[in-house]
C-alpha cells in the first residue's frame, strides 16, 4: 500500500507538471480543468483471488514463527528460573559461567527474532509486489484510456473528503484488472 501512496504522490507531482505545460501551451484559452479520478485500493486488492491464498500462507508462517519465538522464550525463561533458584548453591566461577551462558542464549533469541522479522517483511513484500503491480497497471490503463491526469487512492486523502461518484473509477479499474492480467490478478 505504501508503494501505491508513493505512486499517487508522484502522479500528483506529474499532474502539476502536465497542467503547467498545458497552461503554457494554451496561453490564450486558459488552463484546462484537471481530471482527477479516485479508486478504493482496498477493494481492488481484496478482489484479487491470489491475495487471499497468499495471505493465508503468510499468516500460517507468521503463526509458526511466533510459536518458535514463544518456545525459545519459554525455554530461556525456564533456564533463568532454574538459575535463580540454584545460584546461591553455585561457586562464583560456576555462577559467572551460567550467567554468561544465559546471556548468550538471550542474544541468540534476539537474533532469531530479528531474522524472523526480516524474513516476514521480505515475504510480505514478495506477496504485495505482484499485486501492487497488477493494480497499478490497471489504473494506468484506465487513466490513459479515459484521459485522467491522475488516479489516486481515496484512503490517501484522510477522513475529511468529498468526492463525486462519477470520479470513482474503482469499477473500471477492476474490469481492467480482469481483462489484461489474468495470471496475476485472476478473475473473481
């Protein structure tokens, strides 16, 4: 979704450049009215059948990673509890060695969590990349075909907005998605 927001921002900047060029070229006629359309990107992403299946797989992997972290945390906690109950019986050298071992296990757990988080971020990006490309391609087709200067995601505007129904091109983009990228976007 953040890529879509960046694209929308770029579209607004490009729109400004196009509008100023058009105004400079048509000096006697006045500026052309900008044509900006809007989509509900969440509806577009939800309409992609492959997204649901990929989200389920990703959520399964996240649950598995959470289980691994929980088990490692529980094991470390049990070792810490054991150490707390036995440290008074240990010689100073044994206590120091046990503390170093526990600290090494803590660091291993932190490293495992960081690696799992990085893996999940990469998998989410791999999931979202083709879906975002599908939506962007469809939006570009509708933009070019219907001569819009920009098509923006309504959610980027915040809660205070008033948009006419005729500039909501979500349905047209959905149709474009189904027309030209069946391998990625699929049909629903």
